C-alpha cells in the first residue's frame, strides 16, 4: 500500500480509502467490522463515512454507519490506527438529522449539533477530516446535467465565510483536525480557499467528488486546483456505482445489488452509456484484467487523486477492490482507455 499526503497536513493517507455507506442497510454490523479488520490489515488507514449514511438516506438508518464504526473502535481499541473522515449534510429537506425536525443547513448551530452527534456515534473525541457533504447553495448535483454543464439556479446562498467560521469553532474546540469539501465546483473550492486565507480560517485539504471512467470532469479545471493548491481529490464512485464492473449490462439486475434493491442508479444510465461500458469491458479483456480492478486502478493512478474511495457489500468485492492497486498501469492501457474516453467524453457527469 502506498500513502499520500492529505492536502497540506501532516497526515499520510492510504491510496485506497474504505467507503462505508452500505453498512447499516445492505451490510450488518458484523460485516462492517469484518471489512474494517481486513482493510486495516491490508494497509488501508483511511475510512470515509457521513452522518447521513446508510444509503439510501432515510430516518430509520440515519447514523447507522457511524454507529457501526464506533462499535468497532470500542471493541478493537484502535482509533489511533485510522484516519477518519465523515461529513455534514448541506441544504436539504431531510428533517430527521436535526433536533426539531427541521431541514439541514450549514449554519453554526447545525454544524455543532451534527459534529457532536457524529462524535457520539463514532465513540471518539475527534474527527480527522470533516467534510461538507454538498454545497449549502442551490446547485444541480449528483448527475443529470447534460455534458456536465453549469446551470444557474436561483435561491439562498449561505456565505462561505460564515460556514468557515462555524468550522473554525469546532476545529478550535478540538473536535475536528482538518476540513474538506465534497460534491463541490472549481468556483466553490477557490472561494473557500480565498476566504480561509484572507480571514485566517481553516483551509480545505481535500475535495470528494465523483470520478470514474464515465465521469472525468474533474480533469477539466479542478485537477489544476488539486496540484497548485494541494487540495487533492478523494474519488468516489470509481466503479460508477457498479456499472463499470459490467454487472448491469444488457439489462441484467443481479439480486441484492443496489439497482435491484433501490432503483437509484440513474446517474449512470443513458442512450450512449451501455456501448461505452462495452468498450471499456473490451479494453479490460484485451489486457487480461478484471474490469472493476481496471476501473479502480484508473482512479488510483491519477496524479491529482489523494485517495480512491472503494466500496463493497461482500468480502470478495472488497478483496478485489483493494488488490486493484497492484495492477500495472501501462502506457498501452492508458492509451486504450483514453481512446474510449475521447470517443464519448463524460457521458455520466
């Protein structure tokens, strides 16, 4: 396992990060503990979760994932072995995360409430990386934008300096070591950096956005920010929610899969997508690779990626995902992958 610096911090995180969002819904506590035991044994020292998890988000399972991690920390006594990341929700109508049954917003009061609840569930007194799960302003998020184009949406915008001041209060209180962004734009990232530097507020150290063979939008402008500002990408959905494994091709619907259970994966569907996935599957076959390992290693080998967030519902999937780091990424493989990309760039932004 290789390790990379998290932003400008003194933390070295593994190139593979363990995603956890299925624990408490598709996975039991025992299965979550087994995954953490295995991942840590393989050198994965970076775990990512969120107050909203498990997914899909609903009142009955909210906080279940953090609770499972907290029980593991207590049973194993190994909190110091893990660099732990979690997230606070942005603006949403979800009224089950906060006291008083109000929708979520990134106000100071809500951020303090959220971090205190996460700390209690996680059974720890500090969080290494606290991320804003999505912006607290109107945006078209989580797919559906043709070509990934920006679309202006009117609505209230919470001032970024106010959000940073709220985060500063929990950093100074020792509850959080570092902060990060998620599902954020280039403008948003640079705005956070501007306010942090001009007002001596906490600096964002990472950005967690979707990135995979079907969605390489991060490369267009945010990759430069990652390099020049050391705000590296924590890549989520490296398998495009399983589509790049090929398991949904030709209308297949594997029993127990997220698509079969929840019918929530429309971000990776569209008129051109199946043909593009077929081409990536052919590239994997040409090089004698498992397609999911190829898709994972593509993300891991990008020089603007700090860590690739993998997820699994079975131990077989987890072992396959972690072992992807050992696949040689050759010039020929890079060329073949890019040729598919250039034929139909970013069909699933």
